[in-house]
C-alpha cells in the first residue's frame, strides 16, 4: 500500500476498534530479525508492516515484488494526526525523555488542535513498571499509541502487551519525538531525495556507526539472495 492507502486502512482499523501493531521496517530491523528468531516472530506477527527504509524499498524492487512507495514512519505519524483531527482521535505518546515528550505533546497539539493528546509518559521505565504504565494508558482510552523507545525496545514491548492494550493503532516511532520536539533535525530534503537519510543521521550521531554496519550486510544479502528477498526463506 502507498501512504494514502495505508492511512485509509488504519482509519478503518480505528473505526472497527481492531488492534494493530504497525511496524515501520528498515534494513537494520530486517537484519535483526534474520539474526534473532524472537524479533523475526515480532515482525511476522505484526498486523501491518510498512516499508519505512529506502533500503527496504530497493530490496523489494530487486526481489521482483516492488512496493508502491516508501511509507516513512515519521510521515505516517503526521498523516494520521492530520486525518485524525476531523475524528478527534485520542492519542497517547510514550517514550523519550520527560522534556522531549512534553515538548512533543505541546507541538503536536498546537499543529493539530483537533487531536486530543490523551496522555504522555516518558520512556524511562522497566518491566517492573509495565503494569503501571499499561494501566495509565488504558485509562485514557486512546485510538493511537505512539511509542518512541528505539527499535530494539519499542517493537518487543508493543508485541508483548498489544493483546492487553488492544489499541487500534500501536506504532513504534523511533526518534520521531526528538525531531518533532526540535531536539534534533530531520535530514534535509536533498538527503531524503538521494535516499541518504541514514548517512545524515550518521554524520549527526557518529555513535550510531555500529548499528549502521548492518546496512552493507543487508545490501550484500539482497544482491546475493535476490530470488529469496521477498520470501520468508
């Protein structure tokens, strides 16, 4: 599905109150899934996986089963907020630091006044506090839950608790709150058009280089196993 179709699909999910874990897949997540059976299970059991990374779009095309377009998680979040204004959807924001989450909530409320920011909570909690966090979320009766705790944490957390949460749209959004709050900047349009957002982030955050090592591994795997790219093999 392209962005428009994805949004329409999720509008229907909210109307029907059907719980959906939405995963915005990028090459690093795909490589993690190939190396970690538990993460692979999370990816394959999600109700919706969208091609967030340009590498995923490239791989799908090379594998002979191209996707319509990239559906970036950051853009999908904003599209859902925009559309949700007319429905007065209730949104819960979970993750990042207290300062970032507060500023993110304030800016989103200002940008999309028709949306109801039903609740917020920073991401500094462990398994012992999960019950408290879940209870707090459920009390606000949200239509959408956006979780920004990093791909290695947010997807497993949503998967573990999604049956209890039963929220129509539960989506990990990575560093989106940092960008929305103004803490960091999204890659300039030139980098986006050249599909080099990952390189821009590396320039800004050199400590990410270890994670980025998965990218050449992903590219080599796609080129070597072209016929298996779009299969579970």
